[in-house]
C-alpha cells in the first residue's frame, strides 16, 4: 500500500495548544494576573470542547464503519487530502482499516468459492442443514439425486417421499441410513451419511447422499455373470459326454457291452448333474432362521467335536466367556463347520505343525465379532476374489457351495461374513452379528 506523508493533524495541534494554555493558566494564577488567567481559562474550555467534538466525530465515523461492515457495504472511503479534510490522519487510519476488512472479505469469499468448487466436484450429493431443517448449502449432485429443482428446507422433500424427509430430519451424526422410494423414472435407493459441525455459533449437519442403485446393479450384474458362467460350465460338462455317448449308442445297437457301458456313463453323468441341481437348490432355498438365545461358547465347543482336525491345534477364545447370541443355532453351526473344515483342509496341504483358532469379542457398537483363523498359508488372489461365488471350488471333490451358503446364512441373520486377513502367516474369516 502506498504510504503518504501527512502534516501534523489538527487534533494533535489542539492537544498541544491545550496543554500550553493550561500551563499558562497556572502560571498567571501564581503571578496574580487573574484577568489574563480568566481569559486563558475560557480558551481552555473552548479547546476542550473542540477535542470533545473531534472525539464525537471519530466515534460517529467508527459507528458508520461498523454499520457498513454489518451490512457488507465496503464502498465508502474517507477523504485523506489535508486541504479538504480537517482530520486527514484519522481518515487515513480508518481507510487502512477498511482496506484490511476488504482483504479479509476477499479471502473469505475465495475460501467459500474454494469449498463450493470442492462440493461440486464431489461424486456424491452434499447438503448442509441447520437444526430446524433449513438447508444452508447444497451442491448440484444433491439436487440431481433428489430430483427437485431447488431445495431450501427438508420438509419440501415430503411430497416426494415421506420416508426420505423423515430420514433427513432424524439422522444423527456418524449414522448411516438407506432410503428407497419410487419416482416417475423408477425406484431410487439412496445411502445417507451424517456428520456434525459448528458454524458461526450454530450447530449444523452435513448430510452426504449417495445413489447405490448403480452400485447394486453393477454388483448384481457381476454376480449373475459369475453364476451364469459356472452354471454353463457345469451343464456343458455334463451334457457333452451324454451327447457323444448317445451318438455312439445309435450306431452300436448290436453290441450289448457298448450299450451297457454307454448307459452306465449316461447314468453317472445324469446323477452328477442331479447332485449339482440339488446343490443349487441348497444355495437358493435357505429357510429363514429360527432364532433363539444361546451361549456362543456352547455352539463352538459342539462344532469342534464335529470337525476332524487331526494334527492341527484348535483353540477357542470367547470374550466375554458368557457371550450370548440370538440366532438359528443349527444354521450357524453349519457356518462354523464349513469354516473349520476349510481351515483344516488348508493346513493339511502344508507340512509342519499348524493351528486353527476361533476368537470372539464384542465391538463398541455391541455387535459380536467372531474370527476364524488358520496358519494354512495365503489364499491366491484370483481364488480369494471368488471364494464366496456359488460352485467355485479348487478341490477335486468339492461342491463349491460351503462358503456361499455360509455367507447367505450370516446375511439372513443381519450380519456379514468376509475374508478379513490373508497372508502366509494367517488367514482370517470374520463374522459380524447384530
């Protein structure tokens, strides 16, 4: 900023003159010149009144500045030319204050524009909402996902979907909710996530909105693609020899041995195909769980007796020991039998002494977390990607439905089953139950 040289200001000159006159009053009074003393006293009063007038003018200018700032009006500027203004130095200082405020306002506007740009670049909808439901700010993605032209209050969503409006009003910080509602273009599935913040002394909620329809469609398409590929592979493997042998039998009517051998092959192939169909039914027709309360330790100890874990150390650690779950005991036992058998098979493929351990704890959100680990070596990446796909197996005599059925059972209980750790030292499957 360009510096300007200003002469001695009139207020400062007045203060100096007032001091001199006050000293003169005292000196004249001491000498007994009371007439001159009275005149000087009058001059003191006039100078004091002038200073009060200067102070009043400064206060008025400051009040003007505060009012302008409160109204976001920065167009004012005080005259700094000494020939045109009596208080040029004061005006210069006030103008510097204005320039600082201008810079602060510009930086604030740049920050706001920066955050607005970030919001617009986000691949999810973002809404900033006051406690009373008023929408402070939102990005265009939120408007597009909600299908409304504009949004100033959450209650404006009620004609679109009562469930959506209720979820927006009641969702709490750190909470996630899924909402499904019908529109003219079809069903919409939204995932809402909430965070809290304080702005300008007011509590705000930042709600992110994500369309999970596309993700669900993608995952469903991939699942169907894998399943179709496996079904096609199994059916073609079964039908190809039947077709070939049938064609051979048509030209070997007079050879009983060939006929008998061919029919046996067809029967064995048909039997294997029927077993495959039965396995498919087992995956797709799991009955709803019949839930009852029971101790997790009792279930795991009973399961341990059902699984052959020769040459493998199997340990069970339940914390707390009296952990109780509400589930279908028979179905969950099938899950643990599948996991322990797979762990034992993995350990049997490697030399040396191996171990299997089952550990459980209760998470802060009161969900029961159960880990089934083994030292049988890492699962190859291409296998790990497909271990929960029905009929996918690396075993010669395996059906490929054990983990698929297990995951489906856990899902029917409102929980999750996943491969949580995969290394040469330890492979862990994690079950989380509500």
